[in-house]
């Protein structure tokens, strides 16, 4: 029970200011530009969400019901996927990169169009490399690499017809905001 209480305290301690320290304004802007550039090469949409700690309602399920924290983190990532409308893309090809600081947890949530084409092991490998970078405090390189790898998956399965600016093709519509969400 003591470990569960410590976990609750950790989640109450971590908040949006921790997310903003992990991803300061310059990095946030850099990630926004990289998401925008990525989306010029494929028809998918990518969102990044960094959250300090879980809301009390999620922690309560862990304390009261004994639900595993891994399950709860996945549920929270799915909720963010929904709240940020990543599911609401024309080709069902949105991907959320979700990081929960209090748990050092990472989830990649892919919409059904992507999920059908990409094996889970590919996502797990991306998560593993991002986790390694975050363990050393290297948010910039870790998030940049994860974004590049997710973009490569989307380019492979949902490429733009001709992404070169001189091709005469119109830029794809941007269906979702590009900036990271820090909570």
C-alpha cells in the first residue's frame, strides 16, 4: 500500500510545469516545425503529448480497484488520442506519441488505418528507443528520433503523391495542430 501512496504523491507532484521543463518553448517550436515538415511527406497526422502526472480519477482506479498502472497509462493515452482528435483524420492514419513523466511511460497510439498495416513490434521498437533517450534526460533527441521513425512508417504506408514544392502538387491539408501538447 505504501508504494501505491508514493505513486499517488509522485503524480500529484508532477504537473504541467514539469512537462514544460522537459519540453521548453524552443524545443516545443522545433517539434512543431518537425511535425509540420513530416506531414508534408505523408497523409497522416502526428500529435505529441507530454503529461506530468495522471489525473486523480485515473489514480483512484489504481488504488481502489487495483488496476495495473500500465493499463491505466494506456487508457490515459487512448483518452488523449480521443481528446486531441487524432482519430478524426480522413484516412484514419493519425498517430499519438504520449509520454507520462511521473511513470516514465511512453505509449504510441495509432489509428485503425495505421494499426492494420504496422505490426506492434515496430511500435514497440520505437517506444524502446525513445525510452532509452528519455532515461538519460535527452528529450530533444529522443522525441526527434521517435517523430522521424513514426514519420517513416507513415511515409511507407501513406505517402504523399509528390511532396516536392516544385512539383505543382498542392500541399496536403493540415487536419490537426502540429504543436506538442504539454499537460
